[in-house]
């Protein structure tokens, strides 16, 4: 049997029951695809269900506020996706009369929709013969066909795209695309795949040449930034002081606590920290360490410390919205996961 036939047969026997596979509604498929970017299905599924329940149509989504969208997105990361989705929903209502486009040509014009997402929506909703290329597909193709060209190089992207599109010929696009993505997610896994149970074992280049762990190849372009966040809990027992984060940085438009960022982890004799502390909260303020943790993002490692404050005055000026809110009011505002986790553990009884 051909590569494509083996993949599809495996899929029909092993596919997971996922709600977005039961529809050809381009809006619903768009929701699932954007939510699942950089996200495991197990993590993304509850978010998909919540969004679809709250916003069953693109018109409902477009009518939401950014705060509502970001609150529902809370904990999923990559918050620009949520902001882009709101922009796109409004765009669809204005330019397409609320009818979500289903062709690659129109989908690629939408904000936050790239080649992969446009191909996925077009093939799943209207069976357009556009090959999808996500991490799972790259991995399957690289291993089976023995492609050592880096998947994130210009030459590599071109080679994989041409191969993926050629394999689409004669296939039902919606089924084949779902099949190869699912095969990569469940069978041809990134680490320690079960090659002995794979229907492609006998003809797989990587399996025959002991290259499974070495393919696909990816250029390492990512240099992580290390940051040190020192958060201060200002409370009068009924209310807490929160601020809206500025544009141009992580978690923009989300709410956290007053923050002093330093160039290294806090120590009592750290002059930079102490000077900023006095500037923000007065010369007589006293601090108490409440908790600390390391927070990992794709491009950043953030060492976070939380401090309690006594005998302070508010001199904070970070060109951001700062206000007192009750815990109930704060719960309705979108927050970074590191903040919501702290609140749940230390402030909610």
C-alpha cells in the first residue's frame, strides 16, 4: 500500500473523537485551529468548548470586548492569538457579511491566519486540496522520506511544501490532512515513538537508518531572555492594587500587581532593588517575602518573587492603569497565569 493509504487507514482506525472533526463550519474550525497553535489537544479542548459555548457564531465573537476574550483565554499563553482572533472576527463581519470564508485565497488575508491555518480551514471545511504543514506533518515527512534539510530553513520549507502538496494528489483533502496530522501526534511522536507498531516501519527511511531521534532537523534560532519580576501585594484586606500591563511586552493588556523588574534575583543588599522600592513605595516601607517561582515562556525565563508590603505609600508611575479592586472584581479581569495561580493559592480561602 502507498504511504497515503497507510496513513489514512491508520487514521480511520485510531483517530480521536474531537468536536471540530464533526463540522465543516469554517468558523468552528478556525476556533479550534487558532486555540491549538502551540498547544496540546488535551489543554486546548476545554478552551475550545468554552469559546464555542460563549461565542457560537463569528458575530457573537466580534461583539465581545478584548477584556472578555483575554479572560476566557487566561492560562493558554500567546495572548496575541486572542487579540488577533477578535480583530479577525470583526474583519469577517465587516468584509464578508459575517460569513466565515472557506477558501485559502480569502482565509490567508485574515489577521493571524498563516499558510498552515488557511490550508487547514480550507481543506477541512470545503475539501480544498491544500496540504497542511505543522510540526506533526514535518516530523512524519522528514522521518519517512529521510529529509535532513532543516524544517525552518528557506530551502527546507520549500522542499517540504512541495512534497506535502504532491502527496495530496488523488486524496480526499480533509481526510488525508487530518490523518497525517493525527499520525504525527499519536504514532510518530517527537520522543520515543513506538516504531514497532507503526504500519510504515518497513519502508520508513529513519527507521531503517536509525535516524528517528535525529529527524526532523531544526535550526536553533531561539535565544532565551532571562528576567526578574518582583511583584508587590498591596492590600487593605478588602481590596488589592492591580495594574494593566503596557503594550509592547509580554502579557500586554492583562492585569498583574505593581512590579519592579531588576537585572538579577532579589537580595537584601541589592542597591538597584532598594532604590526602586523606595521610589515606588516610600523610604519607610517594609517588605516580606511571600513566595517565589520560575516561570517558563517560549522566549523567556522569568524568575518571579512576590512580596507583602507594610508602611508604604503609592508613588507608582508606570504609564499604566493602576487601580484598587476587590478580589471578585479582579477575578473578572484577565491575568497572567503566574498571577492567577498566586491569587488562588494565597488570597482565596
